[in-house]
C-alpha cells in the first residue's frame, strides 16, 4: 500500500497492517482529511490478502486530542450537512478484519469515537478517555453517544457525556470499554504480540465471528442466532475448516490460509 498520506503513516509487519495517526504537533487532532485517510488505509488493508489484523495507534504524546476545533468553529448546520463528514466514519463499520486500537496519553472526543470503532482496545495505564464536547456547547456526532451507551449502559454513559469528565484507563477497563491495560513502555509490544496471535487464527472464522458479534448488538437474540447459524454453516465450505479439524485429529498445529 502506498504511504503517500499526509496525516497518517501506514506500515506492514508480517500479517499485521498498522495505521499511525501522524499530526503529533497538534496531538493528532482529527480533521476530515485525516479521517478520510484512515478509512482509505483501513479499506486497503481489508482488501490485502497478506494482512490479517489491523492495528491503530497515535504518534507522539497521545493517541489523539479529538476533532480539529479550528476546522469547525465557524461552520453552520447547513455547512456540516453538505460536508457530510460522517459518511467516512460509516465506512469504518464495514471493515471485515479485526481492528486493534492501542491508546496512550488520551483519546478525547472524536478520538474516543475512533477508538470505539476498534474491535479490541488496549491502553497504557495512564491513558484517559472522554467526551468533552458538552463543554464546547456541542455533543459527539460520530457515534459516541451510541457506542458508549451500548458498551456501558445508559446511566454511566449519561454521566460521562453530561459532565465531559475524563475516564481513567482503570475505569475504562472496569466498564468493559477496553480489553487490557499495560505500562506505556510495554503497550505497543503487547499489542503486537496479541495481533500476531490473532493473525494465526483462521481468518474467515475471525471475519464471520466479528460479523456475528456486531449483529448481536443491534438485533434480537432470535435474529442474531439465525445469522450466527448461517455463518456457522458457511464455514464448513472453507478449506480452513477442513484443515483445522484434520489438524486437531492429527494432533498438530493447523496452517490456515484464509480460504
């Protein structure tokens, strides 16, 4: 994949594709071009057969400070409607491969929304999350009120959104917003270790598990289970299923090809 991006940097390491937010001088504040680049890079990795896991992180002192306020301060409602910036955010939800976020420093506002688009989240012990939009007279607009509420429930989401209070990594772990915390020195090393493990799993299984879990969030258990069943059956037409079960019977490690 070309790395001719202005605001992000992409690298590949084995089967792992990494996207780093790269505006460290402004603490990786997200502008519309940067979001567009993140989506392009994600879609590129999603189509690349050599990549099995996507890692998202930020360069410099923090994951990201939130949306670029300078870009929005003088916008009218009609400007934003015509800009339709959230259409790029909607494309993030269509990525089939697992996305792991590694958050250090802080992830505030739009950056917290970006983190919540990841399937798994690891954070440094000193990381902080939050939606300070209320202090600017606005509110999250890229899914923050929805994704946070689905994760932690109405009461806690209301408290954090009403107050704009920062959420420590310890609280985020307690409420199931993140998967694990590490010292900031070990955050990236541990994230890659996990990504490498994940990259060895059967890719089509991972893809259909992700799809089924996301279905569970918005549908009744009956509809979700019908969907799960179809995906379960579908995996029996994959070469990986034959290889996985053959390896189990032969007591050896399976070699999954994503076919």
